[in-house]
């Protein structure tokens, strides 16, 4: 993990809306990602957390232009990603590890061909891999990076365990020698014992290859272990962003406080002393998001002003950003 301060990725006012057919020829926008901004520094891991359906995965896919963003801007190494050529260039430096190792691998392809597929697709950027022997050596090198043996190269995905399949997916993401990887809940489908191995592998690969991660997850313990900073999303919007230690030890937003209070603690005495914050009310639908602060329908501190205007995502303390009208009153 790096202490550098140069942004590798800059996301400015990113929006991702999907038109939902409401019948009778009418459509309504579902605001999956609604005006979020953040930077990811070179060599950093930014954790992105929130409840299911908050827009985490959509944010990652939109960032990579797997979905065409409805609005906003993504800047990579100081250059905006706008044209098809920009996107093609960007995808040789930015890849993704998908959540489900079962559905993200082609069952008709051998492991060798799965890992080499990004090289074949981007052969114009990597003409050296037209040589079959260089291509083979690159595949074996990538397999070694992720802890797979050369004898696995000729096998098919169904012959592997879940953890091994995810290693294949990680090797595929590394094929084009990227600088940036979006990790979309890469350990959520794995057994707990395997999760630790894969998380440690991500750390080792970052140190070895100088990678930068956007690590999307709902397991707050996993995110705390791997992240330099953590961003918290709720209903398509960013509500808090700070160093990992600040998020866990000094959360400022009411939603973040509730999330942290739910994290299990292995010490029974400490766990008993901790006060669990229970949120009441239903999570609003992104199709019918409430006016004002999206969290006000469940927030124990909400006032009339919270229902009337959207809070600004502002820097409350050095490096600590929060979107809440009452953040100073709550935390004084």
C-alpha cells in the first residue's frame, strides 16, 4: 500500500440511471448511481461498502465503462475517458475481478485460454503475444502469481473449487499487466477459510505489481483489513469517505455508525459493551427515492431540513468527507 498522493483515478459527478418500463409506454429512471465523486491514489486500495442494492457494483462497472455512464466523468492518469479509443486504451490498464467465479468463467474454455483471452482481445496492444510460446509462458507466469500449478492449464472451470476458480479470474484480470483493478466482492462467494488466502494474495500482488484497487464488498471486516480508505454508499449516493481507521474508530455519518455497530467483535466482553444501533423503517426504492437526504426516512437524527434539501458531500475534517446536514451537531 502506497503513501503517494497522485490520483490514478478521478471520478467526478458519476451518474448511472436505467430507464425502467412502467407500462403503457412510460419509463422512469432508476438512479443506481447518483452524482458520486472520489479519487483513488496510485498504489492505494479504496474500499466501497454499503447495503445490497446501494449501487456499489454499478459504480465499479460504470467507472470501467462496462455501462455507459449517464453523466459525469472518469479521468485516468490525468486523461478523461470519453471516446471509444480512450475506452479501449483504458481497458488495457484497468480490469475487473467479478463476484461469482462460477458464472464469470466460460465452461467451454480451458484455464489457459481463459487467462489468455484478454491478451487475444488486446493483441494490438500486446503484439508480442502473437508468438504462441511467449503467450504460453505468460499464462504460466500468471498462474504462478495466483498459486495455480502448470498442470491446471489444460483443465476446465468445472474441475476446480470455488477458490481456485476465483484465482483463475484474478489471473485473467492480471493478463494485460493493468495498473488498476475493480474487485467486485471477490471473496463473498468463497468459504471463510479461503477468503483469508485470497485477501492475502491481493495484498501480495499489490506489493509485487504496484496495483491500485477499488475493492467493493459488504463484509466490513474484510474491507478494514485490505483498504487504505473506505467510502460508504447509500441509495446510490456517497455518504462518507475517510481513512479506514477513521471510518472504524470515528464514524461521523449516522448510517456509517449503524454499519460499524453491526460488525462482530471476537471479544465477548467488548461485544457486550458495544451498543448496537438498529435502524427502523424500510429502505426506499431507488425508483422512488425520497426528497432531500436519502437517509432521512431511517435516520434517528432527521429534522425537517433533512427532508427538504440534499446534503453536500463536504470535507468535515482533514481527508474526512461526509454528506449530512446535522453531522456537527451529532458528533459534538
